[in-house]
């Protein structure tokens, strides 16, 4: 389940190349390719650079004329595909933070 307070990271076994406004990914472990159009590429860029998924979502809302729920649906769908193909990993927001104890 995707939680928008979580963040995403690119696994070390994923190679990324940008061609114009599109992108191509290669999972070096499975040798499978995956491509994204300009909109998907922009989503990838923001997801991998934002502090969390919510930050990427908010930035995308500012950049694109889109209904918030449609964007949320599309973003979750893309994340699920990328995670299923082991091209991104979702990391819980509390991983790496000090304990409150």
C-alpha cells in the first residue's frame, strides 16, 4: 500500500537514461526494460527527488492542470508498476529517524 508520507529510492541495480523528455530504465538483475513518456518521466524525477511522495504530488499539482484525485490515482498506479518491476522501492517515512524512546 502506498502511503504519501513515505519516500521512494532507486535501487542500485536500476540504470536510468533520459532521452529528450522521456526515460528508459533497465533492471540489471532481470534485464528488463521499462520506458516512460514525458509525464511519467516528470513524475519519476519528482518522486525520486522529493522528501516524500506527498511532496512530489504537491509539485505535480502545481505543474500540471489536473484534478487532484486523477493525479493521485495516476501517481499510485505508476508507483505500483515501478515497485512491481523493482525499479523503485518505497521506504517508510520513519526509517532512519531516531527513536522517541
